[in-house]
């Protein structure tokens, strides 16, 4: 039976149900085990928050604590009773309560952000990514990435959800993979659009994910080098060289990013960086009026540098 509202009550875990709008869908076993050990030792120190819902209570905050209490067969948990929110208030409360803690897994959060957007649309309220960031407390970049994840085909979304259930150190296919793939595609789209005559975004994504799964691409950061290839003109390399390399990267299953980078822009970027360093060195050397001001180790290093310059340019 529902008890009258009061600041704090002891409620049976069996009288509480989880909140269907909680963006946290994944509960990692190692984290749950640690929390259960803590509860066994010191009890539940932070009460859960619930609201009366029919003949039971629905959680607003504290699902991990509630799940642990049920596992431990606790007779009661401390709970703050809150007024029943509207559906939109409920979901926004979920975000505002939990967003100050450990980040949620991105895809479950994305699914709930889509639900917020849907509710706002029905009420005729603004629901742009900027509006969603303001109303939920989620960073704007995270909101944009979330909706990009929702554009993934269903088999990729299911793959991410399955991976998210594993311990974090065992997860291989993560949202970061797709975020980096999308960023590299945007660079291709912007800087070498002619390459898109040969493949779509979906084909690009499939090719990159398969290469990653096969080990042809060995880490997600490698996709940033695709962006560098796409921006080849910044390093003095023609788009005419970058475009066929990007196409080959998508079409040939054993052609990796490292090799593509070496084939096109690696030397150009190295030389661009070298110019920057040489200009900086020249500016520092110009501050010395004579070689008498130089220490012996500096003099030796400059002599070695001069020998290399003479080798390359002639004495």
C-alpha cells in the first residue's frame, strides 16, 4: 500500500519498479558487484528517489542501488517520495539527475534524447540540438553525436548495445569507432567530394568498420589520418592525388589507413612541420649577437645541423 508522502521513508524494493525512461540501460556487472559490497558493509547511505504510481512506486534516481537491494534481499531501502511528474518532466528529470554523474553509454542516451525531441515536437516546443542540450544538460557536441549514432543501420545499433553490456576493457566496437568514422567521412565530403561519386556514406562506414574488425585498421584514432588525406591541399598535395587514394581505401579490403597516408601526404606533412620548426629555430638564433654567447653543446648541435644542411643543399 502506498504510504503518505514524507521527506524520507523505508520502502520494500518489491514495491518499487524501474523507470522506463531511464537513459541508463546498461548496468556493468563489475560496477554492480562493487556497489553490492559497499551496501553489505555500510548499507545504502544515499536514499533512492521515487514517485507514487498506482499501488507502487517508480524510480527517479537510484536504479543501481535498487537493483543491488533486490539482489541482496534487503527488506527495505531509504527513499525520498517526490511528486509524480508528467512524462516529459519524468524524462528530463532523468537527464538532470543523472547527467552530473558518470556518463551514460552513448547509444542508450541517444535513444532517450530522441524521445525527448519527440515529446517536445508534440508540445510544439523548440527541439533543435541546441535546445536539447540546454534542456537536458547534455553537451551540444554529445547531442549531435547521439543523433548521428541513431542514423546507423539497426545491425550496428544492436552491435553497440551488445558490446556495451561487456566489461569496458573487453569492448571492441564502441561509439567512438563510429564517431571517428563519421568525422573522417565529413572531411572527405567537404574536401574531396569527387570521391563520393564512387561510394555512399553507408558504403564508407561498412568498409571502415570491416577493416577495423579485421585488424587492417588497428585503432580508432587512425581515422584522423583519413581526414588529413582529405585535407591534402593544406600540406601542398593536390586533390587529384588524394581522391583516388580515398577511393582505394574504401574499395580495397586490405588497403589500410597507414599505407594510404604514406602513399599520399605523410612526407608533405612532415616537411610542413619541419618548416615550422626551422622558422622557430631561426627566430631563436637571431636573438644571439655572436657565437661567443653559445654554450659548447649548442655549438656542437648547430655544427651537426649545418653538416646536414650542406649535405642536402650543398656547401
